[in-house]
């Protein structure tokens, strides 16, 4: 028996079947234009992604690398609105938490995320006009309800008589720097702050705030560490800077500020006002 001939015949037959299969596939695809369009679109998407996230970083190695995505323009929009903090964590882990700056695109807008204290300090020192903190301040003021005229007055540098002076936003920044620099002014803040912390971390104070507790026991009480620390830090900041006046005007300032602080990232990322009801209420 000619086993070689049978083997060659079987191989040839199998090859013919493969050819017929390929021809059938091509004919099937050709007969369905929408399928051809889908495959062409997918191929273009693969080429775009290869170019954007593989080739471009090779051409510009010194630019911050971009966190990849699949849908152009929309990018990470869905993840951002679902949980922006989780999105930032995912991006940080994607880059192996190397503390390098990276780019993040949401709805066609690219942000540059700084995770290194050194980079943050360097950017903060830029004073040549290329980066301005004032733009951010104006957006925040508008977000929390300050009118355009109010924003204009906050940056006003000349009165009706033509006399020039520093605008309020700059003065607030300079006062803060002066107050927090080592010396007598700084001590005027630190000493009352220490007294406040010691008072509100005492056992009697913790027991009195049972609304913070999730479990009371005979010899102890379990409290929310987040809420406990937040109340203390917000409270001493309020009392050290404003004395008792602010708490008398607004007794719920601490819980309201906690609500605002928890959701303040919505201002940073320019969430639409209709989606920030709880934050604006705080």
C-alpha cells in the first residue's frame, strides 16, 4: 500500500478544504457590507491605538505618558463619572506607581496628573505667567455661587481714585504664607491648635460624642476614625482662625464642611452644577 501517496492526497485534500473555507469567508464578508465596515473600523481603531499609545511615546519620550483608552475623544469619561478617585488609582497602578507625571484624557480634555511632591513644588514655583492658579480660583468661586461681578471685585487692583493696590486673592495668599512661616505669628496658630486637639482627644470628649460611635462597650467605644479626625482638624482650623464667631454664625459648619470636603473634587474636575447638588449644599 502506498502510504506516502495516501498522505499526500490527504494533505492536498485538507489544503483544498482550507482554501475553500477562506474563500467562503471572504464571500460571506463581501456579501455583508456592514460586516466589512465593522472590521475596517476595528482595524482603524487598532492602528490608532498603536500609534497613540505606542508610537507617539517613542517619538516624544520626554512627554508624560498617557493612560490608554479605546474610544477616541470620549476616552475615560464613563470611568471618571462613575468614580474619579478609582480612575486615578487605576492609572497610578498602570504606571506601576513610579511617581512620574502622566496624562489622562476625559471627553477630549487632557489633564496632566502630578504624583511626585517634587513636581508639584516645581509647578507651584512657576511665576512666568505660563501657569496661573488664578484661573482655578475663579472657576471655584463661580462654582460655589460667586457672581461675575464678585469675582471681578476680588481681583480689582484699582479704586475709584486711581490708586492701585494688591487684589484680595493675592493678599489672602500672602497673609497665609506670612501666618504659616516660622515665628510669632505661626506660634499664635500652633499653640491654640495644640490645646484644641488635646481637649477634643481626651477620653471624656470622645465619650460625649457618641453620635460618632458605631459600637459602645463597657470599657470603650468604637468610632469612625475618618469622622473623628475630620471633626478635630476642621474644628481647630475654624476656631484658631475665627475664634468662636464662625461657630456662632453657623453651628453646623463642621458637618457641612465635611460634606463639601468629601465632594470638593467635583469642583476640581468641573462637574456640571446639576450633578453637584450635595456638594453645593455643603
